[in-house]
C-alpha cells in the first residue's frame, strides 16, 4: 500500500523515525492519544490567535512573556494561523485540502515588510534549537507564496522561556532548498514495506506493544 496524501514536516519526521508508525497514523488512520503537554500547547496557541485577531484582550499567564512582541506584531500587516497548501510545482492552492495538494505548511504568523518576509512559529515547553529543516520549510513556504520576497526570516518564539531562535534565508537559498525538500519527501511516496524501526522512541509511541498497540515492539 502506498501513501497518496499530502506531506508536511511532521509527516517527514514520523516517516524518518519509523515507517510503520507513519503507516499506522497516516495511512491506516489509527487514532493517537493526546497528552497534557499537547493540550497545554494548543491552549496557548489558541489564546495567541485570539489575542492577535482582537477576539480577546487578555493573554493567559503562559503567554505573557511575549506580550510586548505580540503587541508590536499587531501593528504590522500580519497574518495569523496560516495553513498553506501547494502542488508539486510549488503553486499556492486555494485550500490545503483541495485535490492535487502535495505539501501542507502551517505557520502561526507571518508578516511582510520592505520586500522581506518573516515566518513565526510559537513553541511551548523548554527551549531547544529546533530542527534546521523545519525552519527552512517555513521559509520556503512563505517564499513560495510570495516569490517576490528577497529574503525570509524564520523565527521560533519560545513562550515559556522568552527566547527566540532566528534564521535568515536569501531568495537564492530558498530556491535551492525547494529541490532539497522534494528529495526528502520523495521516499514517502514510493515506500511499500513500512517496516518498523525499534528505538527508544517506542516508549512514547501510541502504537507500541507496551501501550497496547498493534506494533510488535
């Protein structure tokens, strides 16, 4: 059985970690359990979206370390909770669920200023340097939506620590990265065996044997 749906960074990470886990989650559509950390993160993201859009005037305590930065963001021509869908030619689609969607990119916020773009992702939990590839995909997605941009900056705002991770990319770098991501995603579409890859990550996998799942590990 082959995968035929759209890809994204979370799917790429899952496939690299364990093809069988990918099959269970994204082909067989087996349900996964949430966690307290995931629920907390969702609550924080929803509050920021409401704050930026003016649906609420108050930030919850977990988000208040970035109130100054969020207030500055509100003064710009920003866009919150952007779900972008692209076809295989990196053309922006009207919706990321329409037929022909190849790639889905989700940015918490972005803005464009003086011909340069900034893509922002809000993260909860302890600070850690995020995957360079994830940073790159946000930047590539924004540039694909706005190819006139001469530069894109990808930022991660760590809500619990007040820290920011930032990386800038030129238009030429982003075009090269497009091709690189095409090679990253390609194996997902030709895989047929979906073999399990046991590792320490199995202890947190909803499909693992120890959690009552269908995996042999």
